C-alpha cells in the first residue's frame, strides 16, 4: 500500500491479519484474501477523510468495506471445493486424470497471514479450527451474505446488532440467515479431524512418527498411522482416494513412490502441514508440494497435498520469512 503522509496507514495496518482471516473464510483462497484486503485498505485510505468515528469504530468500518469487497468478488465466482466435494472416490491404479483450474479449489493459507501472533490460547484454538480446509470448504456451500453472517456471528463473535448494522439489514434478518447457515453446515459437515494443538504430546508424537515413516519410505508404518477410512487428495487433480487399503496400494506403486522425499514443517490452515521436498539440482531439497493433514484419535484421517509449490511459495514467503531456506536442507 502507498505510503501516507498523515498516518492513516499506521492506523489501518494493525487490522491486516484479522481482515485477511475474514476474507479467507469468505473467499476460500489465500491469494484472493490478500487481494481483497489490499483493496479494502486502499479504499479505506482513499476515503479516510470521510470516516466518522461517531457512527462506527474503525474496526467495524473496515469490516464493512471488506465485506463489500468480498461480496463483489463472489458475484461471478464459482464455489471453491475440495476433491471430496467434486465426485466419488477413485480406485487406486485408475489414473489421476487431468488437473482442474485453480479457481475450482479451496486454496491453502499460511497461519501467519490470518492468525494473530499471540493472544488468548482458547481464542486462537477457535480461530485455528475455523481456517481448517474442511471448515473453509463447508463455508463455501453458503450464499455469500449467509457466509458473512455466520463468520461474523459464530467465528468472530459479533453481536447480532453489530452484524445488522454492518450489512445494513435488520436483526431479525441476521438471526434468520444465521439459522439457515448453521443448518446448512450441519447438513454438509465440516469434515473429519480434531483441533490441532501444537503443544499436545500425543499429536506431536503422531506427527513425528508419520514424518519419520514417510522419509524412510516405510509404507507399512505409514499406513498403520492412517484411519481405516482416511482420505487422500492431490489438488489440482479431482482424483481422490478413501480407505487405508486404497492408499496403501498407491504408496506401493513404483510410479507414485515418494522415496527420497522429505517433510519440512510449515504453519498452514491451523493444521499439521509440511512442505514435501525432493532433491533438486546439486542435491539440495526443494519443495514440490504442500501437505496438509487432518488428525483424530491418534491417527491421520486426511491428507491433502497441493502440488505446484512454486505457485504457493511466494504467498507463504511473504508471511513467514523464507520457507525456501527452511526447505533447502542438504541432501
């Protein structure tokens, strides 16, 4: 954003992370969320001289602008989804078909773009849960205004009166929209998995065993850490698998071997996540995919591997420093 001589930018910038989190839940894409927030802050900066703090707090005013930006962006957009929303599970060995356009997919987002760096642990746990891929995909089933109402009321804990003011509607309308949105989410479901607790010893042990087995290419141990109904997908391919036996068959197939690859931790979607790397020129490991896991009951219940790390690295690099430095471990 352009530098301002009067200090407006310094007042707007502290809201960037929470606005990005809001726009990400609305839009289902870290790239689109960044664009939406940039447009929000630009509009706010241009009209700052007309902002009246007696009518609304600065935060409410910014959320109003962000909501309008998101609603504009959603007018011509198709619903973003996960592979499981797009068709039935495939059979191992059936071929993965052709990739779908990026606009089809719920895209990942780095935690640092959408979560505060510190805060109340319970509040952070809720925010982390509501950027899980499955939750964001479920939100995409809602009409845009219902989506905004549910996020503002149930995720960000705004009062009905505040949401009604922001959306220029009535409290009764907000309440009705919230009820319909909650009913849709119950029907759609928010996917398997439990909240990721980075300090939880049991979860840490599971992930350590998973990474060690992956890097040894120990398929027997790796599969033993999967739930019997675990799912595996690889956007941008619509192909996906359900079931431990199906995943075992793919992992054992010579053409899909990940032997020699490594997993490097990264903070994404409030979930256990890793850059999947493989040896590049000169033997240094370079990322070629982003792996996001869902865990529950001491097992891995879902694996989503976003292929095409080159597209994702700039988004993550802008928020966490240098993932390339983290991933470029010597071979």
